[in-house]
């Protein structure tokens, strides 16, 4: 992604969240640029759930050796499944356009994938491009499925990754998911199961 786009994103963050949180976001971004991998201080949401931005392809094998068994890619703009050939990682692709929300169906698929990995003793890395909106939405959905309210889920993530920036659409979608996951019959009123501008394709590759 263009350096100018990254700079613009940081300025947008500065206007929205102030200097301190923008500096934390910049540290997270710089750490990924320099090492290719997540900055763990800002990524360990739970012992089994990791959240962040796009890792470099050279670190996938390292993440696997560190105990990551599954990856959820929320980026509509980049499907990298071939980079994982030969690496024992489960892969779930839930393409979501930047600054939009995953569908309820995608959140259900993602939480089922996480649950399966965790029950088998694994860890899941959830990411979008920067780990600010789409990825946190997926992590929050899993926390809601585990019994937290949407507000509690966002607060849990912010305690570790304070510079996340879910927008109103993403927050509303988590509320819809909470209604659905809480035992509503059928699709909750107003819930969206297709993502505008996306083909709806969400593809998983089981652990290799």
C-alpha cells in the first residue's frame, strides 16, 4: 500500500483519536513493517485469540511454530492462500471491503472456525490490513459468542489494542450478531447476510 495512503490514515486517526492512541497505532504499524509480524503487546486479546494487521509472507511459518493453528483473513483486497502451501495453518477467507462490516453469516462462519481451533488446543490469528475495524469485528463476535455483551467485547479488545476504530456500521453489525447468536429464530431484524460490493465468497482451507 502507498506510503502516502498510510500517512493519510495516520492523520485520520490523529483527528479521530488524538496523539496518544495514534502513536500506539504507529508503533504497531512500524513494528509490522520492520519485523513482518504482529506487535504482540497489541495483539494478544486472549491466550488463544490474536488480532492485528497483515503479516508479511515470510513469517507465516514462524507464527505456526509459535502455536498459531488458524488464520482468518478479512481482507477483500488480498487472498494469499497459496502463500501458506506447506505450512500447517487452517485458513478462512471472509472477504470484507475496507470500512464496511462483515455479514452476520461471515461472523457465524468465523466464530465456528475459531471455536473449532480453540477446542483442539490451537490459536487463531485474525487480521485485516491494519487490525482496526474488520479484524476487531470478528474478534468481538467470538467474544460475544462466548458470553460477553457487545460493549464488553469491544472493551476487552480495547484493553489490549486501544487504537481500534470500529465504525458505526461495524458496531451495528456486532449488535445484530449478538441478537442472532443469542438464540433468535432465523435472521435478526435488519441483519445483513450479503456484503455490498463483495461476491459473498468466503472460502476456508482446513488445516494442512
